[in-house]
């Protein structure tokens, strides 16, 4: 038996799904051209605050993160947006007299670009005008809310219930993108970024990635992580394989 790896006898507590069922419905809704038609396309560099203000944004390309400012003045990301996501609409649909609505306006949250992004900034009036003239587009908001809730709940479950290897492998599977037949993790997900998002020490992240690399499950080229064996990562997430680090 390998010194670093052993088969777990614990039953699988959930199955990893790389593409949630929500996304299948999301892709069937022909909304992107409409939102592009009423929005203004703007490109932003990485590591800047997205100036959404009172508007709504449709993310065409890139990755953004919703971050809260800690007492030390650092950003702590707890939700990521990927291509095809809508951002900034929640504050406009919550009843104004609820605690949640008042909290959103008072909180120190902000949307930060993690990579270079292309997005369409849509005036609030234009966005909700489209919804009023075509109520079917409210499905877009329902799916967006469900997807965001699912992501936040999954993140909370990682932090509350899962060990370091499961957190990291889940993140590698969730955010890696297929390019040229190989799954690559975007360069914005540095070890420091992963450590902050997963509430792990950077040394712990480095040790786990080293174990995955030595097992040929991943390969590192500088800051770029290539996924070499997705099935092995899925087995780790499903508790069918344990990693020692």
C-alpha cells in the first residue's frame, strides 16, 4: 500500500457533479444576446473592483469574486462568478424593508475581477424593463439565485465538514477549464487564493498539491495547474481514496 494513498472504507457521502443540473437549464435560455443588446461592453484588467454601482452586469468572459473586507483590510472571497453569470441584481429584488436588503447596502462586499474580464453593464431600468416585457426571463433570475445559493452552500459545507484534500480537489474540479483536451486551473487560483477561499493555511495547500503532483494526479508548470487524472480527484472527493500529506 502506498505511503501516501490508501483506499477508504467509508461509504461515499455524495457524488461529485462537474456540471450541475441547473446549468443545463441555464444554457437553454437564450438570454445572452438580449443582455448584450441592452448593455455596454467594458473590459477590465485583473485585480480591480468592478464598478457595477446600481446597475446589473452580465459576465461574458473571465472570473470575478464577491469579496468582503476583513477587519485587517484584506479581501476574503466567498463566491466566484464565471462566464455567463449575472451580477448585481440581488439588491434590486429583495423587499426594501427586510434585514437582508438593509444588510446588502451596509455590507463591505465588492465584486473583484480575478482575471481580465469582458462584461456588459446594464442599466437597472433597462434590465428590469426587459423582464417586465418578457416575464419568461424571470427564469434567468431564479436560476441565477439557485446557482449562487448552491455555490455558497457547497462552500459552507466544504469548510464545515470536509478535510483539506477534499476541499482542494473539489475546487480543482469545480474551476478547472477544458483547453486543448486538458483541464487547466486558471492562473488566478494561486495557492494563496485557494488557502483564503478554503480556510486552509498556505503550507497545508502546498503540501496537498505536492502529494497530488507526486501521484501524477496534477502537474504544475509554475503557477499553472494541469489536471492529469480527474477520476482520481473525484474519488478523493467521494471518499473512495484518501490522500496523506
